[in-house]
DNA sequence: ATAATGATCTATCACTGATAGATTTTCTGT
DNA sequence: ACAGAAAATCTATCAGTGATAGATCATTAT
């Protein structure tokens, strides 16, 4: 049971999130101001604070949506691929290249969201669990802890490549993906 | 031949850089404002612009100094260690833990500095070259390109661990260092 | 229809980076 | 040592930021 008022409220909240993401990708996160967001939804600035405690919470909402999409991507490519590790790595890097501002908010910008804690949003946990599932299967890990540890490593390596590339620190080199997956395969077969 | 005026100018410039770094480590980069910096050196705000084109160039100056220190660290630990890879990795991670704000500016924050380009400052090139030297020797790479490619990978993996840990995305796990170095050793002996 | 509730606006605060123009200090040539 | 030129520094200001208080308007329930 939702009232028209509640429906309008939720629609507008999603609009704010969508505009924040679009502006961030087009002009960077510094262009995402409360006044700009208010202008996009054709309201006054303080209305933003009816939906979000502060500016950081707007970013956090975009981040949660980003993790939900990343989880879907991981699950999709994990099932149908004959080379799950490579497929996973490429999906991850493609995600970072196609949504650089979103990726930046998810993984490098300071955030109000907590990770690996009690109050970690479900979207964030799900992404990690989806990763653990694929890595655990592919590398033949026995215990969950082993799979989780290897997943953290795999994630860190992928993130390192994505992050340094996005920040302009290293050029895009395709052979690094093969190197990473090859290493993990050799390592886990020992 | 330097005039007293030039000496004073350079001393003050270094003071600005030092204060920027100290404030960033203590209160985060958002606390590093031009007015705050001016206050620290007991001048008015526009004086900062006598030394730096804008705020970003202050950060860039701190970053260059950071890379110079990182290069020293790499060179030190590379010579005297009996396990250069592990030592290098730990040095790198320690550097990121002891100077989180500096590391953030060097590797994740958007910056005016260009990497791997013609106008890349010498401090940045030197860090990479120092890394290539150690990795190339340790992994027994024949060509410089091979060593450079493996160095990029090693760097990305270390950075991934450092970055995700600093951003609160993964807990600090000591076994990841051993995993990374073990993988590279196995991989390069094939 | 009226009273209560919630939503929205205007106006404001303290802060930011950056610049123009006036003023003061420092240096230079005599 | 002193006048004039040059450089450095200051005050004042601009446009923009996040955030909030209080007045006003719209919606809802009785």
C-alpha cells in the first residue's frame, strides 16, 4: 500500500540518483552539487536534504546501485563462460572502463559506507559472495576461508589494474589479465 | 648564485608543501585549503598563488616529494634484502600505511601530473625504474619490456592490496604478500 | 470546512578557490 | 644615501559550495 505522495517521493529519489550518476560520468564528481541536482529535478536546493542526509549519502546511493549491477555482471559471466577466471577479470575491467566515475566512487573515493562490517549494505556483500563462489569453484578451494582469501587477492589484483589505469598511472595492457589468471591457475594446482 | 629573496622564496615554498602534507595526514586533503596554508605560514591567502598556479599544484608538489621518498625506499630494501620481492612488497605496503593521505594523492586522487608521458616528472619515472630493476633481476627477465610488464603487474597487485585496505574495502591480511610473491616466483620459473 | 501535518521555498551562514587593484616592501642605478 | 622602478603582499571581492532556520504553501484527515 503506497500513497501517491510516497510514489512521487520514490520516483524523485531515483531521479536524483540517476542524475548524480550521469553528471558524475559526464563531468566528474565535483560537478555533482546539491544545487545542480536540485536544478535537474526542477526543485530548490534544500529538497535534496529531504531525501539524503548530506551529499555523501547521495554518492552512497549511487554506489549501492553500482554494486548491484556489478553483482549481476559477475553472476552472468560466471555461468556461461568456459574460462570463468578470464571472463570474470575482463568483465570487471570493462565495468571500470565503461563507468569510470561510478567505479571511482565504489572503490577509491572516501565513502560513508562500511565494508565487511555488520551494517554493510546487502549489495556490497552480494558482490563479494558472487566472486567467492566463482573463484572457489575455479581454483578448487576446500574451505570458504581459503576461497575468500584467494578472492580478496584476485579482487585486489583486478582492482589494482583497473585503478592504476583509470588514474592514468599505467597504460592499458591486455596481457596482464592472462598473466593474473595464469598465475592463479598454476598456483591453485600446486 | 642565489639572492636572499630567492632563498626566502624557496624556503617558504617548501614550508607550504610540508604543511600541506602534515595537514592532509592529520585531517584529510579536504582540510588543505589555500586559506589554511596561508595561515600556517603567517601570510595572506593570495600568497599561495605566488608559488603555485592553483590548489592542485600544491598537491602535485607533495606527490613529487612522495615519489622521491618511495624511490629511496625501493632502492634501500632492494640492495640489502635476501628476499627482495617480499621486502619490496612489505616496504610498499608500509609506505601506504604510514602515509595514507600521501599515498592517496600519489595513486588514487585525480591529479594534474601525467604518468608515463613525455612531461612526466623525474621523481615518478625513477620510482618505476627502481622497481623494474628489482623485479627484472629477481624474476630473471631477459628483455626490459618483459621486466617492465611484470613490474606493472607486481605494482598493480601491491597497489590493489594497499588501496582496498586504505579505503576500508578489505581487512589487512598478511598472507596476501606471501601469496603474491610465491605466485611471481613460480610463474617466472616456468 | 477546518485543523494538523508534511513538503517546499527563500534567505542565510560559513566556507571554498581564485582574481583585481591598491599598497607596501625590496631592489637597483645613480 | 636616495629616488625611481620593480616586485611582493595585502585587502576586498567574486562566484560557487554544503548545510540549516524559519516562513510559506500544499496535502491530508477529521
